[in-house]
């Protein structure tokens, strides 16, 4: 029984991958809402956003919440890239440092959990 609990707590690559899909879908859904007006684009944004939420729920079956939820912070990196590419927002030194810290934290969490 104890071994089964330990294996369920161990995050698999599937859970990590699904959380990354979730982060992309959440950003893309919100990006569509910001860029486009109308019922069709709003519906497309909701579908993409909903797919991301579904991916998140499924991901939780493959790992621990304490590891998977912080991986969702990759959405901040995606948002910064989209903001720079489409809205001419500057990536300042502070934002760049924040992005690097997020990337390092996600990498350490994912690596540490998979090694356990």
C-alpha cells in the first residue's frame, strides 16, 4: 500500500507535459479574447481555454499538486513572449530575470520530482 502511494505521488512526464499544454492553452485562449472581438473568437477562446483546464485536471492524476501547479507558471513566460511579439511590450531586465527564475524553478521542480 505504501509503495502504491509513493508511486502515485511521483510526477510522471505525462503530468508535466499536460501542465505545459495547459499553460499554452490558457495563454492562447486569453490572447484570442484580447485580440479579437465577436462571438466566434470568444467561443474559440473559451474552447481553447477549456481544453487547457481539462488538460490540467487530467495532469493531476499523474502527479502531485505541489509540483504540477507551479509548472503552470510557464504561462507567464508565454504571455511575455506574446506581449513582445504582438503588442510591442518591452522585456525589461527585471522581466528577463523573472522569466529566468521561473524557468529555473520549473526545471528544478520537474527534475527533482522525477528523480524521487
